[in-house]
C-alpha cells in the first residue's frame, strides 16, 4: 500500500512540474486560460459556444476539448467561431498536464487572448490533476441535484468560480438553492458564482463581463 501511495505521489508531482511549464508558456504568450470542469451534461460545451459567440471579434479565443472519444465538442467550438483542438483521452477520466502540453503544441499561442480548456466530464478525477491553467471553473447544473457540493467536496473546494447552469429548470426540479449554496460556502467561502441558463440566456452577460475583466486584468494589451 505504501509503495502504491508513493507511485501515485510521484505521478502527481511529475504532473505538477509539467503544469508549471505549461503555465510559463501561457504567461509568455499572454493567453489567459481557464480549466472548465463539470459532470457530463452540465453544459460545458454550451457555455463555451455562447462565450465564443459573444466574445468573438472582441478578442481571440481558442478552445481545447478533452473527451474520452469523438471530436463532437471541438467541432461545435469551431462552428461557433473559435480555433479548437480536440484531445481524446482514450478512456482516461481527466486531462493531465502532458495532454495539455500536446494540445498547446498545436496552437500558435501568441495569436490568442483567451483559452478555454474543457476537461473530461467528471467531478472526481479532474480535480487531482493540475494543468497549468490560470483558474479553475466548475459548471454545476440544476438537474444534477442540490447535494453535489456535499458529495464532491474536493472538486468544490478547488475551484475559483462556479457556474450554476440550467436555472430555467428550477420550477420543475426539486432543487433547494439555499441548501446547495450553504454546501458551497462551507467548502469554498465567498466563491464567485454565476447562476445562468444557456438555453434562455439569463445570467450569461454577468459571466461574459467577469471573463472580459479577467482577461483585461491579466493582459491589458488584449484587444477588448
Ligand atoms: Mg462537452
């Protein structure tokens, strides 16, 4: 057991080193990068599509999509107007720093102001692997239920912002927002939160404004 633990620790520390290298490349290129995490079906790709459509023309945006299989998500990002690279993990339930490095190699980084990395849909594994991105964003959604912060504390603890998608479904689903937010507050006090709906558009503007502010704080030369 002890041996197994040290193997796991070594893998994670090798990953962390490479994540730092990724971060240095992103810094040097002046590209602000978000790691978007969520369970399958929470709306990562829909949020990315809306974000591309809104910010296109204001800044240069690239997307890296992680999925176990297919290029469906990268195709959607390209159709929405961004450059996109698809990573197929071939069964791995998360992205890691090596995979991100490979995807970064396929982009001309200095061309972009903002990079959105869509992690594999999973609330457990992605939380353990740093990629080198600037901030971690979790996308929760109403149909998942209000108990998820309590059941997946590591994920909720490790993020810098929280999107609550599909708020248009609140009248139809037994979801206690106060109970949900109490759980979030216990794990991650003061976490910036964006309740929104990708299908009605409600709340999206606040998310876009926050994102634009992050990009211009990071790189005042970005074309906003
Ligand atoms: Mg997706």
